[in-house]
C-alpha cells in the first residue's frame, strides 16, 4: 500500500514562528503536493512538485514556501506563521505518469496563536 | 474551479446500495473522473477513477454515461463507516496533473 506520512498530526505555533511541515512517501512517486483545507473553502492547492528541486505554485502560495531536496520528501514552510494560516494541511503524492492516482496523508492540524 | 456538480447531501440505509450522482457536463475527452472520500478529520481516500468505461474495484463501482456528462458512484452495501464527504473530480490526463476539489456530497448512512 502507498504510504504518505506527515510528520506531525497536531501542532500549535506562535505568530511569527517559522514552521516546517514534513511529508514523506515510500512509493518512489515523482509528484508531491501540499493542500490546505478550511471549512467552507474546501481543499486548496498551495504548491506542488514533480521532481526533485522542482516546484510549482498552486492556487494559494502566498505566505508559504516548499523544499524538495530528496524524491521522497516534500516540506512545506511557513516563514512567519500567522493566525490565518491555522488550518489542516494535507500532503499528497503520485507517480509521474498519465492516469496516476494521487494518494493523501492523514493531515496535519496547525494552530497558530 | 471545480468542474463538477454534486448534490450537497444524501442518506441511505445501512446494507443498501448508495448511488452518488455527479454532473460534469463540460468534461473534455482527455479528462478522467475521479472519486475520493473524506471521513471527518482524515485525509482524502482514493476510491476509483475512470475515463470512458465503467469501473469496479473492491470499494465501489463507477458508472459513466455514454456521453460522459455524468457519472454515478455506487457503494453496493453501505455501512456506517461509509459516512463521509464524497468528492467527484474531473482531472486532466497528464503525468503532472493535479486535483481540484469541489464541495462534495455528504453521505450519511443510517442504521
């Protein structure tokens, strides 16, 4: 089975802190994604990457950056956390071929106080 | 923008088939229909996907109309654990394509 593992299930951070959300997949997938999910707004794509050191902006990249130094790991970085970044963050991955399936991790609940 | 339309909610009795409809009238020839579900506080779970033909796996069946403008996800014997939000997503074929989620349909399975 595909395994997408997010390092932290629940985090509480202070405003202005730098926050790292880590994601690891064990299926040698080329593509990796970061989404956030908020009530009433659904899932929105923040960033994605289809190869090591490659990244593309999604629909809401402002306030975030990402890092993909190794194929299996995709990190989401909040340079200076703000309260409006309180959300559930979801990592996902897929093979880099047509018709591939995207698999999600369990999510990380981030609260910024 | 999501390219699908789903009713906001539906319910069904435990043990009965749950038929979840989805309209995607503007679907293009190179777009797949995907279904995911999300149980409260968990990440979305892949269910099934198809291009033209009907598909079946251990979780569900996907029926796509001949004109591809709508589809139905069928859970043959719904259980209480199938209570979730179900997302129907149209996704461009391509190695690096992404998912765009709409609001989904909330399925409530009643005892």
